[in-house]
């Protein structure tokens, strides 16, 4: 079977031809903003150095000290930019997909390691959501937990927007699965 990767119906690797995507989600933007804010504090150290430290210690204003300081600041800024880019890349490459057949969780652990986990909708036993903290409640983001009978018993979507709507979406898709295909082992609902 040949896949057309440029076709609008083919959106992720491993997608089946008749598989429809209902939701693609990432961590909430507030989680990204918190991580970037921490790095911006380190940028503030550069301004603190230029605006306060150099004025208080005139020895740092000599030509030789300025050359050394500029080199150190350049290396420091390079690492800060690399850190912010790494945060963005990890944010962008971590996502979850909900289709009519399965849930797919792509976890980018670091720049060189990622894992992909999937659960078929028929294997789901329980779905729950959790919203914690002031920011989580204020901006409506949290965790979704999917319980299965498979080898990975708990499937987690972390810090996603509107977790209650995601739970509802997954449960609605589960209800569309015929009873004989569900992982109920002979039980009837």
C-alpha cells in the first residue's frame, strides 16, 4: 500500500487510510510560557550585569575586562538561546492524537529520544481528568488519564487544554465501538 504523505488526509506517520483525526493536542501554552519565563530570568542577569555591576566596580570597565566580559556574555547568550530553542522544540514535538480508532501519544523526552505509544479505542476501560493548581484552574489545563487492560495500564496526557472536553471526546468515541469489539470480556453494558 502506498501512502501519499502530501495528501491532506494523511497527517501523521502510521495513520491508516480510513482513520479520521478528531483531535491533536499539545501542552497548554501557559506551560510553555512558564518554562520560557524561567529562562528569561537568566536574560535579566545580563541586564543586571551591564546596568549595575559594571557601574559599581570600575575595574570591569577597562578594555581588557570588557573584551572578556563580552566573550562570556556571548557564550552565555548562546546557551540561553539554545535552551529556549530546546524548550520550543520539545513543546512542539510532544503531542497527542485522538482518532476514530486509537489514541496516539508522542513523547519527545529530549532532543535525541522520543517514544510513541498508542491505545486502541476498544481497549479503554476508564478515562478521567485532573486539573490542579491555581493556573490549571484559571487557564483550564490539566491531565487526562486513560486506563486500559493492556501492558501499559495507564496512558497520560499531561498539561493539555480543556481536559474535560478531551475525556468527553474519548468516551464518545468509545461508545461508537461495537460491544463485541470492546475489551469487556463477555460483559454487557
